C-alpha cells in the first residue's frame, strides 16, 4: 500500500451532457491510496492521513495529478514517418506509409520501434492506447511483448488487408483469419493486454476478408473491432465504387457484422446523419483525431453531432500518429479546440479532459477499470506541471496544496495547459501506482 499527496482533478461523468460542476472532482489537497496497483481510496489529505498513518507517501505538493491519458487511435509502425510532406490520405498511404510498414516484417525492428513508441507514450502521459500494428503477426508479438514488460493496458491488432496495397503488405481473407485467431488466443486478456480485430479500412479489404473479421467477432465476443471510417472525401468515393451494393461507408462494415459496442472507428469526418444515427444505435465509438485531420487536410470532425442528445455517439481522442503530428494528448486537445472553433463550437477544458480520460475509457468500454480515481480502478495517472515553460509560468499562477485554486481557476489553468502544453508538462507518469516515467 502507498499514498500520493497532491492536488487531484478527475472527471466522473460526461460534461457534454451534464453541468460541469457535477462531472468534475477537484481535491486541492488529497491523499490517493493505492493498493495492489488499484485505487483503494481518495479524499482530503487531512481526513485520510490518520487512517493511513503508516503508509509511505510520495509528495507532489505543487503539481496536479490527473488520470492517465487514453489515446483511442494510433499506429506504432508509423512512429518514424510522422510529418511526411505534402499528400492527402490515399497518396500519403502509398507514398510513405506502405513502404514504412514493410519494415515491420522484421521482428527485431518491430521490437525496437515498439520500445521507442511506448516510451514516447509514457513521456506524454498516455497510459492506454488502441494501436494499429502492421500486417505481419510478428509486429503484434513484438508490440505486446514490450507493452507486457511495462505492465501497460494496451489494445492492439494485426492489420488485415488483402487488396489495393502492395504485394509485400497484403495477406488473404483466409490467412488474416487464421493469423488473427492465433493472436487473439495468444494475447487477448494476457495480463492487461486486449486484442482488436483490425481491418485497415474498406478500400484494402475484400468483402470476404471483412466477413471473416465479423466471424472472429462472433467467435470472440469480447475482442474489439478497430478500423478507419469516412476520413477523406476521395476515400468515401472509392468505397462507394468498390462496394456498389452498400448503402454507404458504414454499411460496408455493418453488412460484415463489424458495427458493435466494441467497435472503434477512427475519424468519421465525412459521416452522414444516418451514419451518426446508426453508430449511436449500435453504441459504437469514434476516435476523433484532430491533428491528423488537419495534417492530411481531411476536414473538420463534427464533434457536436457525435455529442448531440438525439444521436449520441461515444467519442475518444486519438493522436493517429503518423498522420497525427504529435504523441501528446495535450497537443491533440489543443487541435480539437481549434477544430471546434472553426465550426463555431466550443470545447471547454473539462470537456477536453473528459475526452482524454473517462471519455476514452468509455469509448473502449473500459470505464470500469480506467478513466478516473474511482475506488477499484487501475492506478494509471499523470503528474502535471502547469508551469512547464517560462510563458506558462507567467500565464498560470503558482499553487500548492496549502494554497489551493478555485474550480474556475483550475479550469482556466488547465485550458492554458491544454492549449500550450506538451511533453514538458508531464512531470511523471505512473502505471498501476508504480513510476514509469519521470522528467
Ligand atoms: N486509412 C487507412 N489507413 C490509414 C492510416 O494508416 N492512417 C490514416 N490516418 N488513415 C488511414
Ligand atoms: Zn489511423
């Protein structure tokens, strides 16, 4: 058993649908008690300390501790090709992405990049991610081994693609089924790891392959489905040509049985009203990836449609590295705010924090385990420094546990941190109550 003393902030309900004051918990001076890697109790320091008089305490008296960030869409093999110049989605894939992903047939190379990738996530305060590997099963083995050795809760899967990609990168409907099944049996629920059946997107799969993906979901009802959906206008047009019998892009996945409560679709920038409604009905989730959508010129995600009361759709935030331009969920939140502004919408600091924590957990159906400091949840958390640069020191006043801020002040300082912050604001990252990164 161990304790952490600091200011704490977490999100316990969805601030898109309820008063923020009902959704946010702010403890100016709290004690978090962790036992066996999970939250045993959190409360005011002076109230709790006598009850836990003998446990060792780590003090972060001038820091703000929040729940670990959850990145709901990212590609580990694209780490080295971040910021590739000049192309939109389909040309970007053929020019940069496919040649890079080819390298991941080499197991040792995949291991090396997995290690760099996971270190980078932790450095940015991201403790859980939903991850595309490459088409090669050994790239999944390498990734999961590295994640397992760090005791991380990670979800990943082998890319399935059997057409419209170079030969060196394609599988077949049958081989992808067999290999995915073996990987699920090997890795799903192994320690904290979970598996996602991962067809790349409709363009690179035949309907046979998508049906096989659906067959896997039926055989393993608690594995995820992770793919891309309606990101780019030309992509949507190509899907209509490739699948003339479908009613639209989402319907291609629906016909294969791929639209479920455990399905996470990256992007959704070009979705129709009917598709939002279908996603809502199916309780499927969207990974909103603003830095990627801006970088590839894909468009502006209609967050207010997903968060409507008529057709509510679960939303998490994704960095989508390497189309996304940063591993930082703070930078991603900043881009999300700017995308909202371009649509004359607002995204508050607490809404953004929700998307990066509890909202991501809900998108992944992991809110019983992750997303805030409720009792029994896994103690993955981030120690934030709200004054990590000289300008942020000027912008954000100092505070400590004996000189607390009001909720309005915390909201304001958190907002500035989301807009200007990056890995420099991450003082430390903890996994199951153990330190995993420190500046
Ligand atoms: N659509 C299909 N593959 C990809 C990919 O690797 N990145 C993005 N952003 N979109 C995709
Ligand atoms: Zn992606």
